[in-house]
C-alpha cells in the first residue's frame, strides 16, 4: 500500500516533474522571469552570432537554476546521493547549447534538422564511442526532464483554440488518432507478430499523435524499455524531416486546397515545429490550419496516456485466471505528470487568459516554450547518452518496427487526407471561417 501514500507527492519522479513544471510556469506568469535565454538563429561561419557573448551570463544562470531545481527533487527522492547529478547536468546543459547551435544554423533550419536531431545524435555518438562517463549517469534522467517539459507543454494547449476550428478540427484530430493507434497495435501484434507489445504501442502512439512527446507519454503508461523509446524517437525524427519536405511538394504538385492540405499536414507530420514550417510553405491559411489541427491533436496526450495505462493494467498485463485488477493499480500506473499537463492547460485557458488577455498570455507562452525547448533538448541528449547501437539492433527484429511505422504512417496519411477532404473541401460541410 506504500504506493498510495501521501509521501509519494514528494518521493516520486512523476510528481517532482509536476512541481518543477508548474514552478517554472509560475516564474514566467508571475513576472519573476520576463525573458528565458534563447539561442539565436545564425548563418554562414559567424560563430559569434551563433553564441553571442552577452548571452553567456544568462545561459549560466539558466543552467544553475535548472540544475538547482532538478537536484532539489533528486535530493528529496534519493537523499545525499541526489547531489551526484550536479556535474553531469551541467555538462549535459553545455551539450544542449551545442545542439541548439547546430540546429539553429540556416542550413539545418532549411531541412528541419533542429535541436532534437542534434541532441540525440550527439548523445548517441558519445555513448557509442568513448562511452557515457559513469559520473554523468546520475544526470541522465530522460523521463525526469521530458515529463517536466510536457507539463509546460500543457500551458500551450488552449481550449479556446478548439472553438476556432470547431468540429472540423476535432474530427480530423480526434477521430483519426484512436483509429490509427488501434490499427497499428493490431497490425504489429497480430500481423507482424511482434512480441514487444510496449514497443508496438510506443511506435503507434508517436505515429498517430504528435511524435516524441506522445511516445514518451505512452512509454511511461506502458512501462516501455528505454531502447524501445529510443528506437521510436529515432524513427519519428528521421521520417518527420522527410515528410515535412515531401508532403508540401506533393500538395503544390496536385494543386490541393490550402485548408485541406494544412489540416492534412497538421494531422500527419509528427512535430509541431515541422508542421508549422511545412504548412507555411504551402500558404498562410495552410499554416494556420496545420497549427490548429496539431494543437488539438496534442490535447490527446493525456487522454491517450490514461487509455494506454487502463488497457495495460486490465488487458495486457493481466493473467488469464487472475482476479480483476483494482482501480488503485490504474492510479499507480497512470503517469502523474499528465495531471500537471492538464492542470497547466486548464489554468491558462480558464484563469490566465480571462485575467490577463490573450495577447499578454501569448507573449508569456513564447517564454515558457523556451523553457520547454531546453528541457526537451536535455532529454534528447539523455536518450542518446543512455543508448547503444547494439541494444537498438536487438529491437529491430528483422525490420518489423520499421515496417510497422511505414504501414501505420501510410494508413494515417490516407485516412487523415480523406477526413480532411470530407470536412473542409466544402462539398459536404460549409467551409469554416478560418479560410474565409
């Protein structure tokens, strides 16, 4: 029964992710922090523009502040040994700065090789060459960082944005997603006969919802192995780059309606940044539609994580003759950071926007997004630092995960296009105001 004690509120990583995430949001919404240090975009060989001198003190303060918060949580959870993460965290933060420098170059931006790609690559190179130093390992805490980042992401999920697209966005984002997840899970477990059901679920969720964020939420809900998560994240990042280049070219080649194409891109490309970039290459309306559909789709992260936890407890892990699991087991399995994600969304949508106004909140969210970016970057580095190619090779199972992804994503692309056309072409339903 210890799993249900009140002490879990300060002894479990999930809860510390909630507290740190909400605290970071609070520093910006309260005005204590007005500007979160952000790495600039740059071009050519001008390294001073990539990392300006005046930015260094601000980055140092950010590194110290984040290190202090995560170490505090670690100390409470683990006692004195929790402080062992300090040197590793500071080095990982320096690697995050390098990842941003590489990802913010004009060349990398043009092909969408952002910080996530470079962070994962740098981590993998280190772990598979010299090996991740033992003294760094206490700071290699992928879930700790990413869960905190997902709590901050919740603040960006605004309920009033649903109204802008109404039932159109809901149909495209919420109808397709569960169908694709179920299809991919059945295809992976019954057609491909993949024994690692957690890997199948993580790949299915990352493909159908919003890429890496959804993959990590799903991995927490079904207790996937780190190598399974790494494989899913790697495939997602690679194909996201390809899709954001190829799909807009296809849209232009066939002369697809901007509104339909934007919704299609938003429902299929597995990264919010890539979705916006791909949509805007088609046109302004396509960019708006893509961003709205992706935001509405992102709202499903919490619901999907809860549904996966429910399915895993009552179906996957339950023995044939075992008694029916109690709801307490579901509560234990449920990723608690999802509660922080929902709380952040509700607070911003129904408290801060009415009190402060939409324009002010948008300005604040531009700063919280920077917080989230740093946390995600540190998390991607941690994924790489904690992975090796030999273990990843064992997950490939003769190429089955790749087949699962390709078949599932193809199904997702076709189904999303069909629903987007039905809802937004104007042939069956009136065209929403967004396009008028």
